[in-house]
C-alpha cells in the first residue's frame, strides 16, 4: 500500500506492507537516529514526533504516518545540538545509544511544559531508559537546559 507523509519537513511517499512498523520504515528512509531497543514500547529509544507529539515508533504501524507530519532527530539538528552540549557538559551522554530518543522527549517537554518541577521532569522522561548514565547527569543537564531556555524566553542573556 502507498502512503504519503511529511518527514522532517519534506513530503515523502512509501510503498509499505500493512504490518510494517514505523521504526522500520523510518530506518529504511535513512533516519538512523531512530534506535531499536526493547521492541516492547518500554525504553524510549525509538521516540519520534508525529504531529508534534512524541510516539514510540516500535509499536506504531507505518500506515499511521499517512497524511501526518513526522520528525526525527535528523529534522531537529539545531535543537538537538543545543541540548547535546548541556548533556555532554554534565557527562550524561555516556555511550550515546539512548540519546536520540531521550533528546526527542526532552525537546518535546520543553515545548509542552512551562517551567516544570523536578518531579514533572522525572515523570515526563520516565519512559526513557539508559543503561550507563545513572540518570543524575541527565537530570542536571535537563534542568540547566530548561533554565537556559527560560532565560532565552524572558529576553535575558543566555
């Protein structure tokens, strides 16, 4: 079956099987930031945005992309690099395998939550599993990034 959707701002078409998963379609289309982890929608590695909302591509059929707008980390390079500097400075990138899905959710959180508490941050990012960071360095990076973004919004110098 043929589907058409916007991927990282460009209209694309694909010929897919009815049971194809979105993660497989995106990786076939060159979006290698979308990682395969648990394949049970528990780790967050496969997170992408569909119509500006984070979804788990390992448990989403590709046909659901038809007529939608999808973003992967490849389409958010500037924002990802900006947060990535905070992550690296705090030592939260470790091996980096989980970073793309984690960054997708952090960037979504920045857009959705206004000045979240530490508890709200933890709750929002609870579905992102990392096997090597211990989470504290990631949390520090998120908090510093949120403070930076808040200062930017309020017109201060960052």
